[in-house]
């Protein structure tokens, strides 16, 4: 014959079955006795967001409490539990667990309050609720974006000290479980684990505190595409000016200004999405070093342009002095082997040094020649020995590629490659 179970009878009210009206549930179980053990386990449903600007995280979880209250025991021949919704929770005693360092939190209420209460015949109680909480996470961004962050969600009883309530993880590390589909766009979730310790407040005493720790490692690929690659390309673009003719002032100046402004835009965009911390981040080191390389390329052309102007002025002065000396010479037409050769910037210094038997002659055709060409005249056969052993005065071959540009083509790329090797080895 089937045994009657009073827990499933619609004629018996829950208040009468659980004897709620006969007890004072404003007091904890075993009041004035030993501390009430309250076990806790958590199932993390989702990790919604991580914010570096606000330094917090948002998590949705199922929070479950386990304790025993003999006042809620009831007779049952089949030892079956009774399940209630959130309306009965307000009539009985329940642990006052709260989230330490939380900014916002709420219990979901669609379509009804996501609260469940399950009472067993021997007085054991399971209290479960679905909560979304936003809590603070102190992040160290000194290695951003090559960093790993460890955030903690802390649970603690608000009113009851360790003498009244003993809060503990019900099954150790197995008390924390996560949904397999949890994922974040910028982070890789490496590990979840639990810890517990005592927290002391000078005015109220010692409290049991539970910790949910999780470690996140940031995905670097997004920042490679949005920050590192553009900055590297801007630095390489600034090197193009070393191959442009030094007299092409508009081309080299506009290229240098464009790269400087682009680097400034990249730096501003990165800092706009970051908190205003007082220390240097890893991305700041890379971007500002790249900015220095771009700025130095602009200064390099400023030096080249200044030295070119100075050397051109000296060349004109030497020409005028040579012209005055030739006019004061009684006769220069008797010198043998007088010839004139036109050289442009495509001739090397070795080619010009190999020209012997030429002298400098100043004629009316000098004023009609272009600035890019120089008239080279050598007269070494009829000079005294002491004059032939030292460089002749009054002429100089100015090539289109300046010596500073030549060295910069090698020094700038080598220095930047060395910086990248040191940077990535240090932070990776």
C-alpha cells in the first residue's frame, strides 16, 4: 500500500508544517550556543565584462548556502524535501552574506525572483539565488597590454562574527564551478580557485571571508593590429626621408610632420581608453620610443638642411675668392692643359680625384650654370710641391646624398630593431 506523505498534501500549510509561527526566526539557529556552520558553493554562469578604466568586473553567478535549522524540521515518512520560492525566505532566518568591495549587485527577478529555498525533514536548508555583481578589481597595468590580472570576489557575513557564524566552502575547491561557455573578447580565463581567511575590523571583530579568485591573461593580437603595427609602420615611413634628395624641402618636411602627427594620434587614442595611472605602462614605452624615433628623423633633416646651407655659403665664398685671385693674376692663358669638366652629383669622390691636369677657370658661363652642377677645375701640374700635398682651396664637390643621410639609413633601422628585441624579450 502507498504510504501517505504529509509534505505533498495541499491541506497542510507550509507555516504549520514548518512550525514557522511557533519560533522566533529573528534569532540565529542555536542562539547563545556554538557558531552556525554555513557552507557555500558557487556556480559562475558568465563573466560579463572587465573594465580597465573603472577597474572592476561584472559576474553573474548562482550563490548557494547550506545550513541546518532544527526549527524547520518536519515529519516525513519518505524523507523528501520541500521546495519554496523567495516568499518564504523572508519568514525564516537566512545567512546575511554580502559581497565585499562590490559596487553594484542585484538579484534577477525575471519572470519572478530567482530565489529558491529547499528544506529537508531533518532541518537542513538549501538557499540558492541568482545574482549579478559588479566588484572592484585592483589591476596592475605596468605591463599592459602584455599583462595578466587576478581579480577576486569576496563573500562575508555582514552582522555575524566567527563566534556566531562559521562561513566555509562546502566542498573545498570543488565548491566553485564555471560554465564551459564562459569567454571574454580581450582575455583568456586561465584559472578559477577558492581561498578563505579571517578578516578583522577594529570596531566589530573577526569575520570569516571567502574568496573567488580568477586569473585572466590578455589577448595581444588586438593590440598588435591596432597599436603596435601602426606605430612600427610610422617609424619605418619616417625612414623614407633618408632616401629623398636633401634639397626637396617640401617632400621631406611634410613626410616628417605627417608621421609625427600620426604617432601623436595613436598615443592619444590608446590613452583615451585607459585609466589615468601615475606609472608607465608597457605600451607607453613602445609608443613613446617610436615617437622619439620619428621625431629624430625630423631633427636629422633639420641638421642636414642647416649644414647644406652652411656649406653652400662657404662654397660661394670660395668661388668669389678664387675669382678675385684669377683676376689679379697677370696671365693664366699660358698654363698648359687647361680644360673644364662639368660634374653633377652622380660622380663619386674617387672619380673626381682621378682628374689630373685641370685648373679652375672663371668665365661668364659660371653664372648660367644650374645650382645642382659644379665646375671642377684642377691645375696640379704647375703648383709647388707643398701645394700639391694639401687639399686645394676654393672648390668642393657637394653630392646630393649627404653623409648624415647615409649613416642614418643604417643607424636608425639597427637601433629600432635592437629596441624591439629588448622590448619583446623583456615583456614576453
